[in-house]
């Protein structure tokens, strides 16, 4: 299975701190995406990084990709209580067509 | 902008009953998919469709059927519900952009089979 693993499974931080979560995968990818899921809701697309990119930014989000280590990280800077959610990485792989393979997610709790 | 609409939001079934989970999108996307989400398992692909009249199996298709008669609708049918199908079901519609595809998700259907 292409399913990646995310770690940590759960992360609790104080508001204003940075949150880092990691995603590993097993085979080559075309791109890797991060999604956020608020409790009881559907997933929302955050950011996409292509396999030939090493770093990407979007607002307070920073994503890195290391294809040699088959891993990616999502950094949320200056976290807010509203960032409390589960975060999933999803991989699109060569020859996989339009399929996305999701990891198991990191539950982030940002406390006031 | 409705995006992806799933109905119902909650459902309780008895073992052996059948039902259809509805999914509709208004973004004219060709590609749609169904996932189930279970604790500690992430999202697993059940079935997907690359356009009207074309469907294929995902990772966990057993016990489910799909059809795609129009671009907008992609219903998921449970043929004979089992407790193992208790889960949260998400429908996703996929958009293709320059860097790759992006999934738009519905709000989910929480299904309990007793």
C-alpha cells in the first residue's frame, strides 16, 4: 500500500507556538498535498507540493519535501486556537491516475 | 457555491438493510470518489469514477456498489449493511490544475450499522 504514515499522531501546543507534523511514504509520487479536517467536517485542501519542489509557502503554512527520504513536513507558524484540527497528507503517484492516497493524520490541538 | 453535497448526514441501519448515500457536485468535475474514514486508518478509497458511465474499484470496494449516470451525481449503495461498514463516508470531487489534482470533499455521512 502507498499509504503514508504521519507523525506525531497527536500534538498539543500553546497558541503562538509553531506546529510541525511529518508525513512519510513508500513509493515515488507526482505530488504531495496537505488537507485539514475540522471535527465533524470534510477535508479541506491546504497546499500542494510537486515532486520537483523542495519547499512551498502559503500564509502561515510551510511545506517541505525530501524525495530522497520520502518524507514531507508541514509547519504551521504562530498557531491559533482555530488551527485545532486533524491534518492529513495525500499522495498522487505516477500511473495512479486521479487517485489520492491519504495518510492516517495528525490531530493538532492548540490551547489558549 | 454548493460544491459537494452529501446526504444524509447521519444514518442508522440494521444489519442486512440496504441504502444509498447520495453525492452531488456542481463544479463539473469529471473525477469523483468515495472514501471511508475509520479511527486510526485515515481515508480509504472505496470506488471512483473518471466520468459519466465509468467507475472502478478502490482499495476497499467489497459490499459497495456505485454508478455514474451523470457528471453531477455519484451515489454509493450498500447492498446488505454489516456492522463492519459503520464508518464516516466522504465523497470527493477532483479538480485538475497546473500542478496536479485537488480534492473537494463533502461534509460526510456518519453511518452506524447495528
